[in-house]
């Protein structure tokens, strides 16, 4: 993260990372997903590419 930083991803909605995907990949709790839905999710560029590539 120190070298590449992080990117901000929206969670849920038509342009966001699906909630179910975050729960499955990272095992986030309902409370964590609710927080991410409000504030977005910070991911490394590699994680972001993976999450966005698996979005239907």
C-alpha cells in the first residue's frame, strides 16, 4: 500500500462493488458492509481490479 496507495470503490448500486461479493471475498459482517455502503471501500489497485473484474 505504501508504494501503490489505495483506491476508493463505491459499494452497492449500479456502479458499485456488489455487497455479496465483499461478503464472500473478505467475509465482511453485515455491520462492516453497511459502513462500506455508506463510506465506500478502500482497496489496493490489485484488489480493485479483481473486484471490478468479477462484477457482472
